[in-house]
């Protein structure tokens, strides 16, 4: 199976600096896909979402974050780049996902409870695939500024059931990192708004570089 090269990012929050940086990285290298793990915007910006889609073109795969709106999701779905409750195959490797965040006291635009996240992921999960979420699984790149593991137990349960090769997530800006557990590689590229992203190679093995 062909090695895939991925540009991975999350949490752009409508930053012009972020899309400028990521566009430069994408134009100076060759990637099979550009994966955005949610929070393209902060409370929605159709103009910015279209800029992201125009920058990466057909290589874009994404899920909405808790700060994105229903209109953002609709725009992504209409363009064919949304992995929320959907899957996409590239050279035999299946990407699938679920966006949104867990319910919070802040009442963000796109929130789902644990049961709904599990249902959405179980409907599209493929063993050995690449799972893309905004909310991280509990215990993996999910420690927030208070020191709490803020990830989803339900998502971790789906991972234990379907054993993806990679899990790509964002949301917790403080937990940028790459970890491996039971044959699955977990990546949080860090907030693109802060200049962070990751590049991954998936072949017989997996190599991840954080920037």
C-alpha cells in the first residue's frame, strides 16, 4: 500500500496568520491530504471557511469543532470535504470522523453528548482506518489548563473496539503531542492559531513530526 503524507492541523479559529502559514506549508510540499481537526472558525465565518477550502482544494478533509456552527458544517458537507459522520478513502486507507465538543457550561455552537459521538463514529468506523475528531479521546492529548483529562470516554471506547491506526484530534490547545497506545498513534497538532501543525507519513510504519 502506498505511503500517505498528511498535513494535520486544528483550531485555526479564523486566524489569517494560521491559514497563511498552512497554505505556505501545503504549497511547498506534497501531501495526499490536509486534515483539519475542527474549529476552523470561532462562531462561524462563511468567508473564512471558503478561504480554507480554496487554499487546500480537493485534498481537504475536516470535521467541525465546538466553536463552528451548523452553517459551517453545512458548507463543509456541500463541498464534499466533511468527515463528520462520513468516510473517505485515499489509496486504500479510510478516513472517518466526528466533530463537535462535549456539552459545556459555555454552551458552544456545536456540542454533542457522549452517546451521539459514539453512535456517529460506530456508523462509519473501519478497523485500521484514520479517525478524525475535534474532541480527543480520554487520556490521550487531552489535559486542559486545569490539569483535567477533558477527553471523551465514548470516543476511547470506539477506538478500543475498532482499533484505528491513527487518531487525529484537537480542541485541547495545551495538549499538543503524539502518543502511541496498543498500536494506535494519537496526534494533537496543537492550535494552528498559535503557529502549530503536524506532518505525518503513514506506510508500513507511522512517522509524525510536530511543528
